[in-house]
């Protein structure tokens, strides 16, 4: 039996559904289908798996998101009807990068320090406030084909702070998308990393979500 989708506006008071749509838009699902399970959405929104599954189901029933599943896992995309429910600033978000070509790099092993720094509450609060997501406690490291040029897009400044008697320095974030997932390149002000090494943070474990291994090539789109 064919399933008939009824497209109707969200009723007043449906704050949770709007917030869920916003979160999905922030990680790139306005532009294309992205890998995202209910468990990953629950982690992103700081809620339970049951609530995330319920919200996705309601949005799908309303015709505001499309969900598919294949051997690679679950995927989600906001429909045109869903985009119309978003506030103007989200509808105006550009889904296609103006950069003539994406950044390309190879997945590389890191030094294992990302988890420690990303677990600091002083950083995590600012990532949520300025990037719109709480990062997975670990970074994806990419060896770029050419050095990253930060002058080509606006930097998001993350302030330094002190915690447990130790000073943690400032860093700059640059919004990107990797396979449709909203993410950011992080560049600490005090770092000896070469210019062609990019540290990526995202609301999900990118290695697992995108099935990446060392040596795999990926493209990054500036936002």
C-alpha cells in the first residue's frame, strides 16, 4: 500500500520539532542526505534515544524529513516542506559552497590529544554556543593536499580559559561540511602542527559514521 504524506504546518507550541529541524539543518541535512541515526541525534541534542526516535518519526510523518536505510546505516534529509518550517536565517543558509573546489585530504592518525582538550567544559560550552553542537570527544585528522588558507573564510574565535590551575589557549574554528555532515576545522593559537594538517571536530564520530580508515581520501566543503 502506498504511503500518503500529508504536508501541514507545525502547530503552535511545537518547540521541540523546530529545535530538531534546526539541529538537522546545522549538520547539513538541508543540503543533502546525511548519515544520522536516532542514537547520534540523541547525542547531538543531549536527550534520550527514545525521544530522538520519536521526534524523527513525527517529522517524517509530517513530511518534513525523509529517512532511508541501507547497508551503510541510517540517513536523513530535510524536505522542502521541512525547510519552509525553519526560521528565515536557516532557510537562507547556503547549501553549496562558493569555493571553486573542495579541500581534499587523507585520513591520518593523530596524537590522541583531541579527546582530552574537547572534554574540557570551557571549550565544550563555547563550541555549543558558537558552532551549534557538542563535539564528539576526538578529532579526525586529515593530511591536506595543500595548506589550509584561513583567510578565505570567517574564523569563529574560541576563548582561552583556566581550569584546575592550568591555562588553556584560544583557538579558531572554520565551518566545513564533510560528506554532508556539519563540522569545523580547529586551529589552536599555540600549535606546532603543520599548515597542511587539519583537525576536524563534529557532533558524531566521523571515522565510524563515514567508515573511514587511515589513507582514505575525503573532500571538505567550506561554509
